C-alpha cells in the first residue's frame, strides 16, 4: 500500500478503518455480555495498534530506501551499423566531470546487463580498491551484443564449414559483419566514449567465444585500437580456421607497437579441437616480439564457465602487484 500512497493517506485509512471496526465491535459487545468480552476487546485493540505501527514502520523504511546504482545505459545511434546500440557504462567511484583525473577504459564485447557487464564490473571494482590497487580505477564500457553472430564473424565465401563444426547453417542467418563492426568501434564508439567521459589513452578489450574470435581479429588486423587484449576460449573454427592460417602474416604486417595479450583456455577434455586451435594461436603469438603473452590453461573450467575466472586471472597476471605486495 505504501508504494502507492503517502504516509498521511495510510494513517487516515487506518484511523477510519479502526474507528469503524471498533464501533461495530462495541455494538456487538453491548448486545452481549460486556464484561465477558472486555478482555477480547482489549486484545483486538492491541492487535490493531500493532498493525498500525508495523505498517507505518514499513512505509518509513520504503521512504528511506534508494536504488542501488551500478552504472548507466546510453543509446548510441550508429550510422555505420544503421541501428541504435545500447552502451552500458560503469564510472569509478569518486568520478566527477569537473575533475582533471582521466581514466583507462575497459571494453566488454558481450556487455549487456544479462551478459557479462555486471560480474566484470565487480572484478574491476574489486581490483581497483585502495587496498588492492592492481591497476588504476577504470571506466567500463559494455556493448550489448544481441547481434553477435553477425558482428563477431568475418565474411566467408562458403558456410559449409559450419555443419562440419556441428552447427546448423540455419543458426547463422546473419554473419560476416566483423569489418563493419570494427569500423563502428573505431569511428563511432571510441570517439563517443572519449568525448563524453574523462578517458585516457589506455584501452582494454574483453571477448569470449565468438567475441574471443572478434578480439583476436582486432589484434591481428587493427591492433592500434587497444593496448590490452583479453581473449577467452575463442571460436577460431570460424571460416575453416582462416584467422589462424593468416595470423603470423597479419601480425607481421599490422602490429608495430607493444601489446599485452591474455589467452584463457578451458578444459581440453570438453573440447580438444578448441584447445588445439587456441594452442596454435598461442604459438603464433609468442613468436612475436611486440606481444607480452600470458597463456592460461584452466582444466577445471568449461567453455560455459571460463569467462569470470579468466577475467580475474587476466588482471591478476597482467598486473601482479597490489598495494601490499612486497
């Protein structure tokens, strides 16, 4: 009731209700033996008083509560994609627009509220508390990925490989849009974030599964877009492993600056093929002198569970020192 009415309305209702019911009880009591029912009358009054107090206390608690806010959601219209995209934003505690402090930015490809935004924000907040301080407090940008099959896969001349991988072609009604999606990130999303929020140059990207494939493609083709790459259980099978085939030549052609790369891989017992493909990527990456590589095999994790532990491990291994490290 207190969600719809103010306290004065509730009290008025209770006052009228109690007076009306007490009048009815008194009438019935006078028609019977008054002394016999006097004790019952006192109990009834006490109960009504208790209910009044409890409801008033509940409504006061409702008035004193406030929403627990983790972040905000922006709607960004993309001319490149010809659609609106929901961008979830976490701003560090003590963030103020008037400050001169600028913050690194962490981008989550599967960054919807029902995807990986909330739990990764938790990891970031934990690691940036004063008593941990693995890395500076950061802005987190989550891109809602309801078109991930379209956005995270590169164009292919044939889709016959999809069925060889155990999927049906009909499950990929849209695909091949990764080049356009990279344009969206480079020419629209990053400029929007830099213009709207207090950002510094340091940027991290996190992607798992198909998003891990896309993160790998950015590293190989447009490595200037990010500094740290957290690649988790990547779907390198796409396009008959074409990205793996071209990996060394693409790195040699495009990677001219230093990059930190974390590659997290779940149990080989679950999917030996995915493990072998990730191991092959590992071998290509570690031969490049510009890459600081961390390969993290987690036999206790599955493809469906690996992302949270991987993100935690990635920050721990990329930034091993904390505020109290010796």
